[in-house]
C-alpha cells in the first residue's frame, strides 16, 4: 500500500511517501535523498527501491527535506545540520507508526543523504538496525568550500548552482564539520555501494568508511557514475541493496 504523508518539523512541513507491505508489523527502511535531490531521486531510484522493498515485505518511507521537492522552504535556507534534524524527526515519526517493527528500522542514504544517515546513526545507534549508503558524501565540507569560491558568490551571499541558490549558512556550518568523527558508535551492519567512475564523490571516499565501521562491506559497481545512470548499474545497485535489507 502506498500513501502520501506529511510531517511538521520546526517551521516547515515535510512531504513524503509511505510504502507499507501487506504483512505487519514489518521492518522498514527510511530513505534520505542527496544534495539537490528529492524523494524520487535520479531516474526514480528511490521509487524503484521502495517498490522492491514493499514486495519483499519491507516498508519504506521517503521524504523531501525542506527546500527540496514538495516540502516547504527554500533551497537556499537548507543546511546539512538542518537535514540531520529533519532526518532525526523522520526516524522518530517512523517509530510511532503501528505497522512498523520499531526494532527493525534501517536507514538508506544517497550521496549527502548518506552522510546525513551516518549522523543520525551516530545520534541514535540503538534505534537503527542497518545502514545502507549509496556513494556517501563524507566530503561535503570540502564541496561547500569549492562552491563558495569568492568569484562565485553573488551580492546577496548566495551561490547559483545551475538554477538553485545555495545559502552561505550551508558553507559556514559545514566548513569545520568532520563528517567521519564519532560515527563508529554505530555497530550494526553497514553496506556501501559506490560507482568506480564516480567523479562527484570518488570511490576513495566510500572506502574511508571501511576504516571506521566494524561490521561493514563495500560493493564497487564497475564503471558506474555518481547517479548510477545506466540500467545495468541500477540492477546491481537495487539487487544488492534489497538483498542487504532482507538478510
């Protein structure tokens, strides 16, 4: 069963989609989209994954963060820390749903959403069963510095990212944030899937998590770019992800 849902977090209403399997109580995966992404994600990857999980008896919940997709707010007001707060609120919301087994809630994050997922798992390690990471962007602090080169900053302090305005608060908050520090408090299973030809978040970034987590595996997808924009790459990505959450 698929249904629309919403959640008020601070001043914003977040809008999302729930995929509820027939047999309940059920395990559930919460999906966190990437930078400039949405609850559908590129090539509808999050929609495809959610449908696959539902058929396997695993629920899925996917929201747009504020300033993205159908949720309230403007993109230029988005910050990494703000998304961590919203992701934490989504986790707590999921734990209130009577069809979800609260002991079997997992997270899946793509790109910056992967980095967000690691921070939520750091906050609530005992509330999360598994952690799936697609091309996790643990280098977002470096990315923020690249975006905010002086010659790119507009008079109002924003940066134009191809039609989306990025606010200075994004850079100021992230520039000194070590996104790897302390995340090893999460001891559950971690699965990383990363394209070998990812130029946005190089595979070496994904490999760093192998040095941090105890119960971790990495599956490189040969030739894949950052958004897995090839049906064969997506087949591997989705099959391995579903298999991980079924185990």
